[in-house]
């Protein structure tokens, strides 16, 4: 049984704190990374056994050629 008013859905509250004004670029990079990771987690659960990870390798990437 889910939380009252949740209609059986899961809600996630994600908070990042502790950044000071001169670290706003770092905070934005962390936020972008977390948003991408959460989107991939959602995708994984929606696709189930059909899920395969997205690749970020670019043509000519040394790691991809090894």
C-alpha cells in the first residue's frame, strides 16, 4: 500500500546543498549528471529485461578502441 495520496506512485525528493556562490558551475554540473542518471534509472525500470545501457563513447574515443 502506497503513501496516502500517492496513487501508488513513487516520489523522490532530491536535494543538493552546501555549494557557495563561487561553486555554482560545479553545482550545475552535478545537477546535470544526477538528472541524466535518474532519467536512465527510470528508463531501466520502464524497459525491464529489454533495457540496455546508453553509450557515451564517441568515434575515435581511445577507450572505445581498446
